[in-house]
């Protein structure tokens, strides 16, 4: 699963 | 997307445009740290490794391409363009890359959310972005004459980070399970690095005098 990183931010 | 995040991204975009305007139109990079620009190129290269494999939105992909493209073209301009490189203040831009890159890499290998190549590189990019402005701030302090565009460039970069913090505060209260310690702490450190600059920026603005940082 994806780690809980802020992947939708730049 | 909330208003703080959008305003932050737009401020970031504006900072890049101001710098490109200075470099492309005036053909000058006086007062701009090549070291900081190279670190930003490394930041985006290591953070956006998944740009073509992990789709978030059209907006995100376009912005990532803009930040990657602008970062590398700015570095190219300062190193290779025959007019621009002449204005580069090499003697004062002496910060060593590895003093910054190596600790960030070690920290990312030690403190991360998951030990995979992509996540470690992503974490490394966060730590690196937090301190990438340091060579630029040191150069500003050594430069007696900070021109308007350079001052605005650094101010916009700092404003972008401050708006991202407001974005995180907003998201914390509006989204469930929204906790990102690594992002928040490195983002907070990054913003605090601008505190001193902000102080003198507003002083010069209020008193209507030229921006100058004390040695």
C-alpha cells in the first residue's frame, strides 16, 4: 500500500 | 484543494517567474545563488520520480513539469549562457553542496515512513528543500546591493512556505487522519529560516529604503 505521504501536494 | 494550498503554489510559481524574468529578460543572475538553484533541481528530481507513474491530477502533473523544467533551465542559464554566467557572483557563492546534501541523505535513510527507494528519495527531497535556501541567504548577506527582483524572489519563496503551513493547518482540521510529521517539521524549519529575511524585508518596505541584510 502507499505510505501515508502527502502525495497530492507539490 | 484549499485556498492556502492554491495561493502557496501560485506564490511558488510567481517566484520562479520572477527569477526567470530576471535571468531571461535582463540576462542577469546577480545576487542569485547557483548552489541553491542546483539544490532545488535536485529536490524536484528526487521528489517527482513518480511523475509518470503516480497520477494525482492534471494540475499536479503540469505544476511538477513546470518546477522541474524551470529548475533545470535556471541552472543551465547560470552555468552555460554566455551573458548570464558573466553576472554570476561566484566568489561569494561558496556554500559547499555536500555539507547540505550528505546530512539530508543520511537523515532520510534514518528517518522515513517506509524503507523503499521512492519513499527515501521523497523524504530526502523534503529535508533538502528545507535547507536549500541557505546558500542563497548567505549570498544575500554578503551582497551589499540586493536588487528588487532578487529580494522579491526570496520573499515569494518564503511566502510560499508560510502558505503551505496554513494549508496543513486547514487540512488538519478538515480532513480525517491527516498527520504528516516529517513533512510538517521539515516545512516548519524551512519557513523559520526565512524569519530573519522577512524581518528586514518588511523593515525596508516600511521605511522605503533599499533592502540590505546586516553582516
